């Protein structure tokens, strides 16, 4: 018989993900806001070994501002979690305002009593098996992100509508611009949201850059639905470019061309060089 090698939990900690799929471990990492559906990594805010010979690893990985909808699929490296011989379990917490701590982790470590309200996160439970693990794999999930308030019918549900996403960012006082709903011109926003539904336009976006201004984030969102926001008389109006009224040909007549005092057209034509 071959004796199994001793397990060093530090060997279970290496990962090399990039971008939004990066697995970080920091007390100062900004919490992402995930809209729509994206494959993302997260930030490990708790990690601890347990069990016989310390072969079990518990990880709390934050994913997004809550409340989010659900996890579509969970991956370790390039495999789904169920391809690890039963050595991987996870529990999803949506990030509601009333969620409570994970009871599975609390049973293993009674010190874990953090409710992490308004934080969408996943608890991983990994049992070491040398046939499946040489180090800690990159952990990512396909996440259906934030549930959004729909001002058209006062419902709250997951959505990829760019206008509803813009509304959420504009009105959120926790991570967005914190504008009051009373400052929104509902009629113009409703028309734009309905137009996006008609066109089938969707947005999947993770806001993760703490150095980007809130208004820049809003403009990025609005770019994806050809919308422009205007402030007038204390309210925010939303206007959209209607592709049904656009033409690839522009018709110019004399009335469109500026003239000087003598009536001569002020016009010039330029052509780029080869």
C-alpha cells in the first residue's frame, strides 16, 4: 500500500484566474455589482481547513451586491463542481436584506455567524483528494445577477433590461448614485424600457472598478441601449434613439446648408487620403 501524502492547506490556495473571473483574498476588495448573467469569480473573505487530517476546506466567496437571483452553473477550473467525485459542495446565498448565516459552515466552525446581508456569496466545501486536486482550482460561477425594481408594474425580479439596470444604478443609495425615485420622469423611462423589450436588447455587466465615477458607469450602461439622460426641472428624463426612424442615407437640400451674406453656400467637402 502507498501511504497518502500529508495535506498542507496552503497547497489548496493557488489560483491563476484573470479579470472578472479572478479569485482574490482581500479585506479591501470592492464588491462587484453584477447585472444580467455573467461568469464571475469572487473574493475569499473566509477560508479555513477542518476535518480529519485537515483535509476539508471551507471558503466563503463573495460575488456581488445582493439581492441576486441564482447560480446557473459552478466551476472549478474547467470542470463543473459535480465532476470532482463528490468532493465539492456549495451553498448559494442571494444577498437579501434578511438572510442569515450559512448553517453548514456554522456546524463546522461555530465562530461563523456573519449574515452578510446585502451580499451575494457562495460557501464552498472541498474535501482533498489527490486524484482530483493538486492545488486549489479557479472557482467561478455563472451568476444571474441583481434582481431589479421594475417601475412599470412595481415588481422586483431578475432582468437584463438596460433601462431597468440604469434605474437601479441611478437610485441605489448603497452603491449607485442615490437619486430619489421622485426625481425620475417615469413616462420617458417606461417608453425606453418598453422599447428595449421590443428590440430584445439586453445587458450583462459587472461594475467592479472602484476608481470609475458613478456617472461614468451610468453612461456606460446607457450606451448599450442608445439612451441619453437629461435633467430638467428637477427630474431625470430618458431619451432613446429609435432605429426604426433611421436611414443609411441623409438627404440634404438648400434649406439645410448655411449661406453667407451674399447667399453663397458655406459648404466644404473633405476626403481622407489613401
